[in-house]
C-alpha cells in the first residue's frame, strides 16, 4: 500500500495539476520525491517568494493551476508574497507545506512560540490570503477533506499543511476514484427596471474586468456584447479582450483606470449608465472617492462573488444595483435590448513620452501570440498606456492587485515553461528584487525590457507631490538615504542574457533584435530621471 503523501500527490496530479514550484527542505522532500514518481514536474526556484509569481505567470499563460511546495518555517514565510499575489488576483493555486511530527507540533497547545524545529503556524499565516486552508494530520483528516480539495483545484487558492509523520502513514485501503460534482447553473432573473435602464440610457458604457475573462465562455459573451451596440472599456485585468477586438470596431474605447488617462476615462466621466461585468471597481480603477467615478451614472454591477457585490453596494450606495451571477448569463439575458446609436467623444491625443512610445512600438511589432508581463511602478502604468494606444494589443498580465515588485521576471519564466515569445517589462528598481531567478532564463527563454530611470520613478513622483521632493531611498544620489549602486547590464549578463543599452530614440534595430531573438535577451532603455505618469 502507498502512504498518505503519495496519495495526496497522486490525487493532485490526477486532476491535471502537474507543475510545482518551490524550494527543497526536510519537511517537504517526500512530497517532491512523489511529484517525480507520479510524473509531475518540480521546478526548484531560488527564493520561495518567487514561486507564487511563477505560478501566477504560468496560469496567465496556460489557464492551468500550478502547485507550490515549501518546507516548514522560512520556506513558507518566504513564500507569502507569491501566495498573496495569486489570492488577490483569484489565480487558483495549491500550496503544500510540511510540518513537524504530531508529538512535537505543540506550540499552539502550549501557547509557546515554537516546540518543533522551524514549527511555524503556517495556516494562521496563510488563512487571510487563501480561500481554504487544511491541516492534514492523519489519513482520516485527508479522507474527510479530499473531495473539497480536489474539487477546488481549478478555482481556489488552497493551502495544505501536512505533518511529517502523517506523510509517512500507510493507507489501509484504497481511496475511491475522485469524480467532480458539476455546479448548478445560476438562474437569476433580470427585472424590468434593469432592462429599462439599459434600453433608455443615453450614454452607457460596459466595463469588462478579470472576472469576465475568467469565465469559460467569455469569447462568445464578447461577441454577443458587440451586438448590443454599447461602448466597451476594460480594466487592466480585462486587458486580454484587446486582442480580440476588430480594428474597425468603434465601440471599444480602451483601458480605463487611475493610471490610464485618455479616451475610456473621458467617456466614463460622461456616461449615464455603467454596466460592470466581472470588475471589482477598486481604488486603482475608480479612484479614492466613489462619487467622482462616473458621477452621472447608475451602475449595474455583475459579479460572481456575493461579498464583492455587497462591498460594491456599500461603496457606491443607491446608484449601484448588484447582481450576484456570472457575466455570461447576464449577457444572454440582455441581448437585443438596445437600438440607440452610441455617442462617441472627440478628445485630443496626448504626445507619448519615450517609454510609452517605445513600449507601444514593442507591443505593435511583437510576434502574434506574444505574452507580456509588466512589473510595478511607473513602468507598469506606461505599459498599460502603451497598450491603450493600440486597438488589439497582445496579452499583458501583472500582479494586478498586489502590485509587487520583482513579479514580472518570475511570472515570465513561469509562462515560458509552456509558451514562446514571452516578455518581461520591468523597472531598474524592481529587477534586483528577484534577479536570482534569471538563472532559469537560460532554460526557459524570456525577452526583457528594463526601463531605467535611476531608481524608483513612481515613488519619486509621490515624493514630489507630497514630500517636498526629498527622494529618500528612491534614487542613487540622495545624500541622506540613497539606494546602493549596481550594474544592470552586468546583472543580466551574469545569467548569460544578451544585453543592449538604448540611450536615444534610434532604437528600431535593437527592437527588431529583441523580437527575433531565440535565447534570453534584454534591452535596457535609459530614460529621463524626471519622467512621470500622468494621471
Ligand atoms: C515588494 C514591493 N515593495 C515595495 C513596493 C512599493 N513600490 C511600488 S513601485 C516602486 C518603485 C518601482 O521602481 P521601478 O521598478 O524602477 O519602476 P519605476 O516606477 O521607476 O518605473 C516601489 C518601491 C512594491 N510595490 N512592492
């Protein structure tokens, strides 16, 4: 008979979760042995923090859940940011963490800090950043949780702690083959007042978010929405719809949000009805003051998560109607409602600064089906502004909600395990955060663009606005608190990444070189220290 750790891994791999990221350790070595035994893949990352970012990128590129494997104590505590990145973006994930054996797993019981070596309360730490947490301390506990764990693999962020001695427990009888239970279709009715709002509004805008594109049938919903003849904008999390927009489609007005000044935001300001499909309408989308977002509009808020529905109601009060249902069911019920023509606004296009112009060209010229990951700070906003310059830009992902530095190079490598032409766009401030992972870029090639403005550009922008330009800890020259100097080119070349530096606007040859490169390559774009993101 097999033991419990073998059963757990066999079950998870059996459900198609066959790729795991993590770092070795005494309490998880057995789990890793079993991953290999059952033909899964274990990719040993170099710092647990990046494991969740790899899994995030892997999911963004493939829509497949990955697993994380951590040892007790520092293994798990290091891994927290990566788990959080997945949790806040609803990227399904299963984290497996070892724990000391039962007889010394006593810190909780004795109300002391630690009894076993590296005994840390993993589940207490992970509970707020997971949909579900489980302590597996016997065959019985696994047996009672097994259906739930396996049913949730494709949709939830789960953390499973398994005690060292339970991993070794031998099964006395075989588990039954797991069968997934199908969820019931949601059948909420759309009442007449909602239909009337849609029929009679003069200037409606549909907003599509990550929740919309996470639904299986989102492409057919998008086709249906085009028949409605209503303007469509997307959030950063819904950016993937851009690739599916016809060049001639006038209804698509671009990406909206706090860092995306332009056409979509202007239209939303004047709209009298917002139909939000799978968006969260959180601060980075609507700003800090809810009354200022689409001030003239009623809001129909469609979301799969009932807690998000109640939260949005509290924030937008009377003018928001919430419906807890999938976007696709809502779309089916409102087809053929609108005959009115759209009012399209005219606005003057702003001139692009160098990073936005460069990134626009990169997105435009990159090969079809390229996948982009952008990191944090001004670099991220400029990436989205570049994508907003194009009608059908390629897919761009980021750690949308956690916004963690050092995400994009890890996520890009995670995606490169299965896909070609994967790009990482990252600031010079963020590259050092997880640069050790670049060691993997030899096996899993990525194309890197470093936007170099000598430090943390977006932080200096905040410091300029609110702290009288004291750039403590955000550049390399402040006398009282400067960042330590490092050499970007050498950092990249240390990992055998071919690297070129761009100092001016004549970058077209270098851009072509990056797009064509087969092995990992990088361009460092040196830009003005003072460039800002206009909001
Ligand atoms: C892990 C983490 N630490 C700190 C921050 C706060 N933060 C946001 S952007 C940023 C600076 C990013 O600098 P860089 O990557 O060079 O981008 P730039 O703004 O210069 O384009 C900092 C420190 C963060 N988002 N994530």
